[in-house]
């Protein structure tokens, strides 16, 4: 399954990094349901373009606007979305 391969690649390359996940929709839901590896990382939160989601929480982590990335110390962003703006 493709998402499993993506997750395995993340596990191999990202041990203990500060990360954010871009996306809070269907793709993120599916990947987060299938793996528990994000507990191994310092997951600072999620990024989403949808202003209705910004300021809310998703899976227990804050959802930020893309503009907030400049103020954060993030080592890597994982993109879990099938849409773009």
C-alpha cells in the first residue's frame, strides 16, 4: 500500500525531529490512523490553509496558518494533503 511506503520512509529519515504536518483532511486522517510513529517525533502541530481550522486542534495538536511557519523552529514539514492552493 502506498501510504505504508511513505510512512516507512518517514520513519527511516526523521527520528526525533521537530515536525509539522501540512494538512488536516482525508489524507492526514488515513495516514495517522495507520501508523503511530508520530509519537516518536516532536510534532509541533498541523498547518492548514483553511481559515476555519486555524486556531483549532487536530489530533490533540494546534492547527496553524501557513504564515506562522516563519515563527516556528521546524526541522521538517510532512505534506499529507491531496489539494493545493
